[in-house]
C-alpha cells in the first residue's frame, strides 16, 4: 500500500492501472475500499488514485489538539492531483463528493471532469433559502455531535446510519466491521461541523464548462435531493442520472448501475 506525506499526515492511497488519472474519493464511515469494483473496471484504461481520508482506512485521524479544517481534507485530494502530474477526473460520493467540488473550485485548470454522487454540500440549502431541508440536516448533525461528544458512539452510529438508510446493512455486517464504523463517529462529527459551516457557492465552477456528472438515488433524503437540484441549476455543463430504487449509498447498493454510468461519462471526456 503506497503512502505519502500531505501536510501533517501520512496519506494511504491506491495507485493502480495506467492512462488518464481518475481520483476516487469515498464518503463518511467508509474508505477507498468502497471503490474496489469500479477501480477493477477502470484500471485497464485509467490510472486509479484513491485516498483514505483522515481517520479512515490507513490514514490516521486528525490531531486531537490541532486545528483541522475542510482544506486539510482537500489537501489529500490535491496531493494525488499533484502525484498524477496532469489533468485528472475527480469522482466523489457524499462527503467525498463535497470535497471534490471544493477541490475542483480551487484548481479547475487541473480537472478534466467531475462526478459528484449526492455531495453533502449542505451549505447550498442555507444559501438558497431551502429552510425545511436545511433544518432537517441541522437537526441530524446537531444530534450526531451531541451523541459523539457524550461518548455514546453506538447510539450515534444508529442515528447516523438510520438517517442515511444504512442501518440494516450495518447490523448484518460482521462484528469487527460494525466496530470499525462505530469508531468513526467522532470524525464524522467533525465533518458535520465543517460541512455545515462551509460557505462555498461554487462560483468558480459556475463560470466554467467543466463536464460534470451528477448522480443521486431516487429514494434518497429530501436534503440530498435538493442539493443535487441546486447544483443542476448552477453548473452549466452537466449530465444527470437518477438511480432507480437507490438511496444515498448507491455506489454500495447499486454498484453496477453507478459504475457503468461513471465509465461511460469518463469515456466521453477521456
């Protein structure tokens, strides 16, 4: 497993295949392993670079007593963009998709295409005055932080996964996998704080014709649904796909449909 230094951490990542570089960024409570089937599909024609974000997989959690910001997370993506050497395709899911949007906004000249699967760019709800959806997310986030800060990690896990429709899947996992997810809840509390405090409206992307694929599940939450709609209104050069029967975790629950769509999109913008 390769690793490299990024700011104050050691980034664990995958580097497989050859060809145009594709950076795959996982969501909360996951790791780069979530992209295994897509990476196998793409590696014959693309170079696959997939990080473990802070506190997931092989990358250590952020320092407890040091400041930690959303740009510390984006720095991990930047490190792989620099490693690629040329233009990259960014693919992200959930929290990872929000990071990809920010990374693309900061360095659009290095991004050939962007795939965002239900990005948790919830600040758009606040900026657009979508009060009901914003209140929904704020309640979920506030309760998560309360439970994590109180050390009630099992209850926090059930709260978090219940909101995203993943609770039954978690209960069916082997005990060691369930335990690993439980231990990510404090890190996810940090993510909630950072995401809800963001102010990005992605003006940098609005003025570009950056090819973007927006993906959502037909059965996702109201807040996630509206975020995708707001991005569709803002981004001038986008394709859109809704996965029938899927919720927020479509890359995990409906990988065949998601992988085919991503591959076809990358081929169009190769």
